[in-house]
């Protein structure tokens, strides 16, 4: 009987988001609006990635669940520091809180 390899499912807890970072070759040096981004900005620019999984959200002071605003498949920009790196089956992912996401790229 052949062994079937099933990719593990990772579900972040609370308001955390699992992001697969985009590789350097996936990022363009020109913004969608045509602005050319200089090479010198590379060292301090925010990171980009694709949302792979999201938690259910977090509870506010009244006990109401506030769902996460981003969804699986969203391309997001997030702060360069402050995320946790994890590796699953030789794939690198970042786990970060929703408030660390700066923007969604449409």
C-alpha cells in the first residue's frame, strides 16, 4: 500500500494570521501604479506575503468575537520585524497578529 503524504493543516489561534512570504523574484521593482522603487529601499521595506490561514479572531471587552479582516489568498504587506517564523515540510511561513498587517494589495 502506497504511503500518502498529507500536508499538515495549520490554523492560527485568535487574531493571528499564517502568511507564506513572497520570494524576492515574486516582488516587482515597479509598483502597479508605475512608480519605480529604488534598490536602496530594499533593506528596510516591509515584507509581503500571501495569507494561507487565519484564526477565528479575538474577543473585545464585551465578549464579542471580532473576526479577522483578511482572508485566505489575500496578498498583504506587513512589518519586517515582529513575526514568528515556522517551517513545515521545508516550507517557510510567518505567524503574525492581524494588527501587524499594514495593507492588503488588490
